[in-house]
C-alpha cells in the first residue's frame, strides 16, 4: 500500500430510475453508485432483487468495502513513517479491492439506469456527490486552519489554498476519490452511448491501461495526479457496467446445480494464491502491483458471485451500504485523534492500534449518520451529509 490517502470513496445517481431486468419488465432502482445511499422503492417484486428493491450484491460489496476503507486508513502511513512492517504493507495490499469495489458499484448501478444516457441526469448526480463533500471539506478546512494558525500564527493564502484544494478534491487525502468519481459521472452519458457489443473490447482496453498505470508504464506523473488518473478508475467502473448488463444471465448460470459453489471455490483459491504471493514475494520489483490488481478483481468477483441473486442480506449490511458515503467522508476525523494518541513504533506490527482506530472511525461515523438523520430527517440528511 502506498499511503493512507491512497483509498476510496463514492458516486451518486438519481433517486429512482427505471431499469430493465432483462425480462421485459421494469422495476425501480436507486442509482447511488459509489459508496453512498441506496434507498429504493420497488414497483414490482423481482426474484433477482432483495428487500425494498435493493440489490443485495451491491449492499454486500459496499458494506465490506467501507469497513476496509476505515481499516486501511488505520494502518501506518508510508509518508510519515520511515519503516513499515511487512504485515502492515501486506494488509494494505490485500485490502486494495475497496477502491475498485466502489467504482464497480457505480458502474453497476449506472448501467441499469435509463437516465444514464441523459446529460440532464448528470446535474442531479453531481449535486448528490458535491453537497456532502463541500460540507465535510469546510469542516476539514476549519480544523486545519485553526491548527495552522495556532502553530504558525496563520497563513495569508489559507482561503485561496482552500478553494484550490476544493477544486482538486484534496482538502483531505482520501477525498481524491471524489475527483475520480466526478470524472466518471461526467463521461457516463458518453459511455452509455457506446454500442453494447463494443463494451467488452472497451473494458479490455481500460483494463490494460489500469495494469500499465499500476506498473508505472504510462508517462510519469506526480503522485498527486497518479492517484487521480482516470487510468486507475475506468476499468473497475466498466467491469461493474458489464456485470449489470449481463446480471440475469449470470444469476441463471449460478443457480444451476453447484455452479455458484464451484465459482466461489475457484475465486477463493485465486484470492488465497494472490495474497500468499504478495506476502511471500515482496522483492519482485513491479510484480506485486500486478498481483494487487489481480487480487482486487478476484475479491470483487468473489463477493459478487457469493451475493448476487434473490437472497436478502442482513439489515446491518444494507444500513452500512446506505451510510457508506457519510462514513467515508467523516471517518478520518474520528480515527486521526487515536492515531495521534497512540503513536506508531516504526517497524512494528500493532494490531491493537489498528483495531482501535478502525472501531473509532467506523463507530463514530455511524453515530454521526444516526444523529444526522435523527435531527435533520432522512431526506435532508442524505442531501447534506450523504
């Protein structure tokens, strides 16, 4: 793992949209891709959807991914610590699937929307993303400005720096993901206009670009722009898009005999082999980066195969998925004090520190979600804090 900021975040789409189930009927589907807020109202029961018209596979993937996001940010930061234990590095590597998971969920839900071709829908999606982002960015600026003023006597360019950081989604390190997802929202109408038969080819090209990006084979960029490169986000987005287009066929295939168990077993073996290789072969130059990409897609595919279909997930999974955007935007405020109070000893692996930070970030962020929705109401809280 390269840094604490090298992690994920969300996307959002219209509140409800009509999506074909592939069998000629239509049901209401929430278009809250990325990390955030799926609240759905079905028009007709569907054997391929769970409670309230939700897609359980999306809930499971987002719930697991947001927990991984908080845990990754609880790991030692490679930019502030000169020596990181191999175990910390390995955990950061095998949990990197959180980023492509959120991107894939965005593409998955966007593909099923009839409004995905409409440029008018972009405005609503941008609003659902930007308002919570702006709120939490202002909070971050106020905190950092107060700290800077106390330590250095204030800085004249603080306001201009804030505006620039706001535009580049860099007020907090993890907010870079907003930049990625906004770019995908802007190009969604163009992607939706591509011929469906061309999508596998486009995905293969995007996947090649992702591997080249991870292996640093593309023209060299600063780390700031390397993290924000579309080359790292387009392939997972298109993977979700393709999976959504063929969802009914995938479900039909998996429900025959023991095919689901067989696929899960094969994917589990691939995940295990990739994880073992990452742990045992840290000295193979650039190879670990390719293995990280393989591991990410293998874990994502395993979660999808295990959960896609009519089986409903637990309510806590749906709730975590529903609250994932707010948790993503706010968790850093809650785990940072623990990181400061519990200094990292260079070169050591401290699972207690990681656990405390993860619990603090996840638990307090979840409490913020509950408090916000209690005080503001469900719809208003979704609008302003995600």
